[in-house]
C-alpha cells in the first residue's frame, strides 16, 4: 500500500479516497493551513507518507509541510508556482503559438498615462485580473476608462503594502457569451472535461464569472479531438503532470484562458472511465 498525503480541501480528499484505496493507495488528509504546527513536535514525520498529491496552494505553508514530510509530489512546488503565475503561463503559450486572449501584463507602480494607453489597446469592456489569485478573486470588468483607472487604483493600494508578494495584474480582452470549459490532463493525456455554466438567474442579474466557487455549475462534456489536443499541448508546454486547462469558446475562437495545477477533483462520472487507473499509476511513478 502506498500512502498518499493530500493537502487539498476536504471535497477532493473525500472523492479520491475510495477509488484510490481500491487501487492500493491509502489517502491521508494533511491540512497545512489555518492551524498551528509546533516545529519541534510536528503532527507528521518524514516516514509517514510515500508521496504527496499536489503541493499546497499557500506556498509558505507548503514550504513548511514539504520540509517536515520530505516526500515527492505529483505536482511539485515549481509546477504549482508556474501555473499560479497567469502572466507567465500566457507568455509561454503565446511564444508556443497556442491561442490565448489578448493580454497586457502590468507590474505596479504604473502611471495613469501608461494605464490609459493600455486601455486604448482594447475594445471595451476589458477584464482586469490579479496575476496570481485563484477562484476568480479580484477579477473585475471595466466598461470605460474611468472605471478601469479606479480598479487599477484599488490594486495599487493593495500593492502599496510592502509585504504583498505579487504586485502585478493582467488586462485582457473580454470575450462576451464565451462558453467556459475546464479540461483535465494527466501525464500529458486528456482525462475529462466539464462545461462551467452560470444559472440563467445569475446571468440575468449580471454575473459573468464562471468559477464553480462563485455559483457556476460543472457538467461533464465530451470535447472534440482538436480541443483535447490543445489542452494536452498546454500541459506539455508547461510540463505540469496533472493540470486543469481552462478554455473559452466563442463563435469563431477557442483560447486558453488559465491553468490550474491544484485542480479540484470532480465526480468520477465527469472523467474518462480509466481516470483513477491512470491517476494511481501517476502517483506510483511520482513515489518511485
């Protein structure tokens, strides 16, 4: 039996437990956030687990856990850090000729004239997105220059705090009525996808973000081969073993919006039939 340490939230931990146990992998929840950890008497030691699932999302807590556990990870610190940096991901994919939204990376502090010039590069509205947040936190839409500059002012106030680790954000084109997909790729191969859609009531009230944590519903879908291959190309370019690739589809375009190296595991029915066989094999490989 291989012992797997899982720092993800309870939902993912509970879903993967039984399927992996049936394949000889014991799943153990190792929460590293919102708790106290005596470093001279830690709650876990280096001999308790063989491998970790994906590196903790809070990188400081992850560093402490990594030092105490002394285990390899399916997705390690470097891959999680790469995926978290939205600007780096888009830059890499752009250079690899993979389709991404038109984007401008902004590193604060930036003057108002420069920001106005950025806004003028787009057809309003524009999306303003903190570079390294998750779950849609801080993402806003600006329809005019004054609103855009106001959003940038708020980001500047946050970035003025010296301990802020990331003082950058993205300005992107807005793709109206885009269909949002999360495509899962494991060890370079497609393993499933969901469409994330807001309820009609939410749309009528003006909501537009398709994050599940903000009320969107995820429904399993069967994607065309070309779309699967695009997601696989993203995973290969970024060299991330287990990654969620977010695609946006409009009438005439398909673009890669973001990636997630700490993806939530959904219900088993939303994946390919051999998903857990392949996940178990990837975990065993990481443990070797």
